[in-house]
């Protein structure tokens, strides 16, 4: 019997007989010829069944194959430039087919379905080529993140998911009953990372984070994955240098390793090729001036309305979208008003109303993918902030300790995996970038 091979490895087997184990993605009946698109999780390949090259019972069983039937196929790998598939340019001349199961009528047909239907069938929708391509890119993003950080002296430290206090504002906390006391699902691992840097210097945590986001947007999930590097003896400028190296590495890893997936998604990769340090840096104040100029130029009432913003407010999606359209690379916006951001951010020297914060906005209208800052290192200032933000000091005593014993300037950031994958894939909505998205209206399947 031939060796079982994976479709992604097929180019190495030209001229040889192989065995594929997978599912029928589609079947085209041309009488004496049957074309099967077969997928096995690693790729898609066309399998050609010619009546006179297989036993009659095999040909009959092929004629009965429905979409998503599971099969074991034997055949010889041929190179053919026109053959569709991933990797492209190869097909299988079939000699035998063993049917594992004839699938029942599959709910997802090669036609347009509504998004609610697809989301209800997310467990099946994952098999579609487009979803497969997006999630392959995601897996590469995850690995590129770890590779870069591990290779640059950051140690992976896991931070808790059940936590006693808020990190990113009390309005989006998910509360759980922790043996009669409230505990909250982590919004961020940052505060624990700040403890970890005093033991390890440079660290990162990487895991799911939870926010009870009540807004229904294409940029928000209630459960999303975030990687959060944190570094001791690091200021805001150094942080931006780390971010631009890091993000460029992620993008270029996808370009080199996921070219065929990006092609399936019809991504214009020339936009991504440009992503290289240095990224432009503008202040919040300058961003506001640019937005005012865009408003003044716009003849569209809606645009003028949407772009309205007072000094002191954080940006919404429309502001970020317009700003990023002015740059052909990701752009840093730094120096946000302190009251628009979290309690732990270091004030700007000489301008306490703004913070040493920085967001990285992805181009082509995508907007914020990274949020970060220098952290307050002075214990007294931090206590004042807890009071101003109405946060319970008891819950933060351990965090205050970090400022009491060898405090140093330090900084960190959080990169949202789903927003990054949405941008790299060039798609509209981040719900497709995680296998089972959790949103305001959805915890099924
Ligand atoms: O800007 P955020 O809220 O920053 C923090 O959580 C900091 N504690 C990070 C740090 O400095 N260690 O979130 C960081 C990133 C955002 O830029 C965005 O990419 C993503 O996390 N994010 C979300 N992604 C999907 N759905 C949501 N509801 C998200 N909220 C934030
Ligand atoms: Mg943010």
C-alpha cells in the first residue's frame, strides 16, 4: 500500500503513488471523468477519477460521493500548472477510493449564506476554504509572536485568568462567583507581568482575555487573545522600537509562509510588503488637528458628524479609520489624554494631562491593533490614581509593592491577535479570525 501523505507535502511526490485521507470538498461529474476537490486539513487538491483507470465498483462509489464525505484515496501525483488547489499546480490521478462515510446532505453549500446561519454552523463553516485560510494565517501569527519574543529575551510567563480586580476599567468586567466572593475574568495580564519583570526583566503573557463589551462592532469580541510583552528599564521610545520590529516580523512571516492562503483571501499583499520599521509617529494633538482638517474638507455631513471629537476623548473607529488612511504603514499615536486611558499610565513630563501612552493603528482603515504605555513607577502617584479612578486600594496592595521595592521605569503593550489577523488577511470582520468567536449575542456553538 502507498504511504499516507499530507496534501501540503504533495509537491515532493510527483510521479509517485500516494494515499490521501480527507474529505470531498466538491465533486464535478463529467461522465467518464469525475473531478474531486479533496481537502485534508493541510491543503486542497484536485483528484481526477477516469472511468477506465479504476475498477467499476470504485467508479460507482465515486459517483455516489456527496460533499464532505470522508475518503481514503490512492493515486499518482501529477504536476499540472492549471490544476487548482493549495499548493497549486498538482493533481492526483486516482487508482482507488475507499469511502469512509457518505456524508448526509451538508448544510453549507457553495452559495451565499447569511452570516447568522454561518455563525450557527460555525463548527462546520470552519471547513470552508476561506475560513481555513484565515485560521492558517492566525496560527502563523501566533507562532511568529512567540518566535520573535522568545528570540529577543522575553520570557513567557502565564498570568491568571481569575483575578480580584480590574485592569482596563470596571465597565467591561465579567464577574464570577468565586466561592461566595466576586472574582473577575482577566481583561489583561499586564499587572502580573509588571510583577514578573522584577524577577525576569523582560516577559510576556499570551492568552485569552475577557471583556464584557456591550457594543456590537466589527472590532470587538468578548473573548479575545492578546500577547502582552513587558520590559523593565524601558521607556516609551524604546517601547515603540520594540513594537515596530515585532509587528513587522509578524507580517513578513505571514507573507513568506502563508502566500497561498493570502491569495485565497485575495489579499493585496503589496500593502503588507511596505510594513517595515520605522513606523510614523504622531502625537494625539497632531492626530486631532489632522481629523479637524479632514472634517473641514469633507462635504459629507455624516463624515463630519462621525469625526467630531473633543480634546480629551479617546478615538472611536471612524477616527482611527480616517487617520490610518493618511499613511501607508502602521502609525503610532502617542500622548493620549490621561483621562481617556487606564489608571496605571505614566504622565507626560511637564504635561500631566497627557500620558506616556501609545496605540499602534494598522493601515487601510483597520485602526488600533496595539495599546501600550510607560507605567507609573512612583508609589504615591499610583495611590492618588487609584483614588481618582475609584479603585479599591486593598485589591492593589501587591501592585503598589512593586513601586516600593526597587521601582524602575518600565513599559509594555498588548497586541490583539484577532485584530492583527483581520488586518493581515484584509477582511471586514474579526469574528472570522477565531475558531469559535464570542460576541455580545453569541456563545453558541
Ligand atoms: O488597549 P488595550 O485595552 O490594552 C490593554 O489591555 C493593556 N493592558 C495592554 C498592555 O499594555 N499590556 O488592549 C490591547 C489590544 C488592543 O489594541 C486590541 O488589539 C485588543 O487588545 N483588544 C480587543 N480585541 C478584540 N476585542 C476586544 N474587545 C478588544 N479589546 C482590546
Ligand atoms: Mg486600547
